[in-house]
């Protein structure tokens, strides 16, 4: 059977093949029986149409594989196309041809006969074998029914099309007409065009219609859901506006809406970062939709309160006047030149750069030397706000990073709490007692501080509660500690250590006159005329009633004097109370300490050493008794392992030099040595008592006394070498407080003498030693032993 719609005999062609011009189509498939308008603009396509119009108006229409190809080659064109007749041709003003074509039948392109000026191809008619059967009839009816459903649901095809399609009885034509009205991909339409068998074509079309109906149904559901949501939103908006209008007329306002409006106004008033602004508005929207009695509403309110109370972009202006800053620091603190110099350096660099990140200083020193008050003075000198919190006893990581909002009673960490408290983004933040932190199963707070105290990371500090980053890079962090060995090494590495050793007697006098006494007079309601405290009395308080590196106990003793003075003024109606050295004991009681050990005189087997403690330097008396026995060595006084080893090394050195010291070389066989360090309840350790022990042992064995006005410190080796020690400044200050005249120190510690205050250095005589013989020569009283080692 010949292809439907074409009378090949009428075309004067008895063969099955024809040679006709080819028009490649982009994104369009023309089915048989379809009448369609095409716009043609390519030169080859225009030439093909002109030839068709000159001859028999017949042209072959075939789709391109890729619509974007502008100059298709033969391999870019599908080989099965449609033979069409040009019904009408109209030339548009822009040179484009608008042509009306009618599809006649399917043709197979066999060969490209001509390429220029347009394609001419040899095509062969495609025959369709149609054998009607009940199954084919059922397939036609089912496909028609699905097409009918498609028209009803999609609204993309005019209903009139259904009437014209219902009259078609040929299965192949029915499939082509329905396919021409579907909005399908080019590949799907080409597959239908290449389906030669009407049955195969109808089956493919039926599957496509089912798929399209499913898609249409999903689109309908989505549309209904979106429309319902939009209607709900519009309804809520309408009702909300009505409610606002009614409340406005009544002079009332909904509590939730009023709260939400107030919070939004706060957001608009503040200069918030974009991330914080978006988070705040999102939480306000959540709060507005919540019922007021829901527990989560309180959580959201608390979160918003924290978020909007922080100083996101609030700064104080730095006072970069170095002279004024130096004046303030000197007014508040006497001495501490090294710390003051570091602060002034920071201000100078800040004045030059205007963009220096906040440093992290760690003030290390014994209690009472003014570490905390110094940080407050730094804030005043810089014109910044000051905030402080103590890390002592903190053992929960959440204390630093905050709790997550999912926990009951969640709050931000101490850092964020301090920033809210101070209300500025560039305060002086003091982290007190950083060496007193601990850790347990809840985490390590020192690890959480690593981010806080790192200038390269703290510009985006993440608090678990806030869930947004906070910039800490402009904060001036100052930390305090009594010692550094309790601070984890990674944390210590992030800080600049400034040692504050302690005050000399002269410095304590000045601090008491300028700061402590005026403060206590004010606290107790006294004036300078009502209490006259002589310099001699004040010196006696420092020497006989306190023994410390700081001035905390000194302030307590002055407070005691002020209290007793106030009582005398009230009880006796006196106008002035004079406190001198003679009547000081009436106010403070008997002296607590004896100033100066040299008054006790020289003693055998007793040497004075110098020790470093957490509260500063101190003197260390070492006693040695030589008793007849079996050569045992007994160590008492709660000595640590290192100190015990120093004692053993000292005894071994003395055995090797016994003859030079005039000591029995066999003393280790018939004499027991008992080395004791008083205050046995206090643990003691360290190698710096080595030469002191050796001196005391030599004195006990030889019977030569040790000079009471000499103190010493240094580590001893088996060969008698004296090795350097640490904490020299603190030890020298302790010797000065105790009234020592001569201090023996290792020669390698000579470089550390620069840290010793000049007034103290002038009052002491320093002996630098490298060998134990030099120590004994200086420490032992004039004797044969001293001459021998000399």
C-alpha cells in the first residue's frame, strides 16, 4: 500500500524514489496530515523553498539532531522525515520567509544528491502495512480516551481538536494527529515519526500520554498546595491586618505583635552585622508565631535579648596621649617599670598604625603585688572600659564557650557575658587567676581559651549559645597568674609573660604613703590630721609585722591601726592619735617576725639559703647535726626528690674533698648526718639549696660556724661546680627583707642582676662564685678550714 496522502503516479514517478529539495528543521517535527507555519531564514533553506515553488511545491522536511547547529551537515540530520507540500509562501520585511506547509507522508532519505546551493536528497516512500483487528481497534479507543483526558486536564489543547480527531478511523493517521498536538521533546516526536507500524506508534503514544497525565496530576497537586498555602498566608495577613485595625480603634495592641514590633525596632536601630541581623529577624518571626505560654518562647526571648544586647559595633575611642597615660600609670602604681613600659609601647604603636590587634599580656607574680589593680589602671590610661572575671576553679568548657540552646538554663560563656556587661567591643578584659583552672569530664576550659587568646583566630570567636561569630580581635586581654608551670604550654605560648617579682622595702614605704594609708583613712572616715603615723612606725610595720612580696598584709595592718584609732577618737574624744615605733605594739600587738637573722650570731651547722615560692622569695634555714653512728644520712623537713638528691650530691662532694677541709676522711663510716629544714609541714623542693647544704655539712663536720649575715643560692655538682638558678630577683628581695648583708650567687646569674632594684643592690654585697671552695671561703667564719680551702 502506498503512503497515505500522496499520489505518486500524479507526480509522474513510477519508481518508489524521488529527488527533492531538503529543508532541515530546528526543534520542530512535522507529522503527516499536519498543517503548520514555518519561518525560514537560512540561505540554503530559502534556496530549497524557491526550487520547490518553481517545480511541484514538494519539499522534504527533516529535523536536525541538534537545534543549535546553524549549518548542519548530512550526518546532523535525521534520515527519516516528512514529505510536505508548500501551500503558501510570504516574504517578511526582514528577509525571512514565512511558509505554510502540509505534511503528506513519511519518507526515508537515501542519499544526499546535491549540497549547494541547497540540499537535494533522494527519498524513498515509506509504506505502512495496516491490518485491522479488534486489538488494534481497542488500542485506538484507549489512546483516544487518554488524549481526551489529556485535553481536559492540561488545558493546553483546544477542545475543538477532540471533535476532529474523533472522526479519524485510520490508526496511523490518528496517532500522527494526536502526536502533532502534544508538547513533547524533539527526540520523543522523532521516535513517533520513525515508528512505521501504526500499532507500534499507538503503543508509544499511549505510554507518552500516560506519563504526561501523571506529570499533569503532579503539577495540579503542587499548584493546589501552593495555592492553599498562599490563600492561608493571605488569609492570615488579612485577619492580622483586621486585628491590628480593630486593636487600633480600641486603643489596644496584641502582646505578641507588640513584642515582635519592639524587637524589630531594636534590630533596625542597632548597627548589626548582616549575619546577626538575619538571625535576629528569623528568631523574631518564630517568636511571633508561637503561643505565648509555650516554653520555647521564653528560650527565644532570652536568646534575642542576648543577641541584641551585645556591642556588635560599639567602640570606645583610645586615648593615645603617652604623657597622660604614663602619668596615670605612675599615679596608680609605684614601680613596675617593665609593665608600664610595655603598655606605653603598645599605645605608641597603636597611634602609628591605628589597626593593631589587641595583645595578650600575662602578669605573673606573687599575691598582693598589684596585678589586678594594674590591669584596671591600664584601662584608665587607655580610656577603655574595664571588665574582669576570675578563672579560678573553672573546670567546665561551657564556662568559656557557652552552653548550646538545647540545654535547660543555657547561657553564653563568660567571655560573651563580659562583653555584654562592659558594653564595648574593645575593652580591657582581665582573666584573673589563669593558673588556677582545672578540668574534669565536662571538658578542658584551657583548651577553649586557646581560640580566645589567639590574635589570628579570635576575630571569629564561636560561642555555642550565640551560634554566630563574635569579633574579639580588638579586646586588650590581660591575664594574671602566680606561677606559669600550672598553665598549659599551648596556652602559655599565646601570651606575653611579664614577671612581677615583688616590692622592696623602699617601694613598700612609698606605696603605703601614697596609696594604702590614704585609702584606709578614707574607708574608716579618718583624716590626715586625726592619725599621724611616723615613718619609723611604718618601717617597723613592714619589717616586724609583714614578710611578703606584695603589700596585701601591709594594708591589713594599716587597716587595724585605723580601726583602733577610730575607737580612740570616739571613746576618748581625742582629736589626734599619734602612732610611733614606741607605741606601735599597742595597736598591732607583739611583732610577728624578727627583722634580720644576723642578730642570732654565727652558728655551727646552720646555713642560710634563699628559696623561691609561689608568693615570692623567702629565706631557708638549713640545719645539720653530726652524730656518732654508722654513716647514715637522714633528711627531714618534707623535702622533695630533687632536694634530697642535692643533699646526697653535697655529701659526696665533701667526702671527695674531706682532707682539704680538715675533716676525717672516714666520717661516712662512723658519723650519722641529719639534715633538717625547719617548717617541716611545708613541702620543699628544688636544686638551688645545694651549696647551702654543703656549707652546713662542712660546718657541722669541721666545727667551724657559718656567718649569719651571709645567704646563698646555687646548685652543686659532684665536682663542686656551682650551677645557675632561677628566681634571682625574688630571692635577693627576700635576703634584703631578712637583713642579710652578703649574698652568694652563681657567676652565671650575673646577667640576672639587672632586674634587681638599684636601692636593694646598693645595700647588698654580691659574691659571684663558680666553685664550692669559693662559697666556703666566703660563708665560713675565719678558721683553719677557711684558710685551707682558700
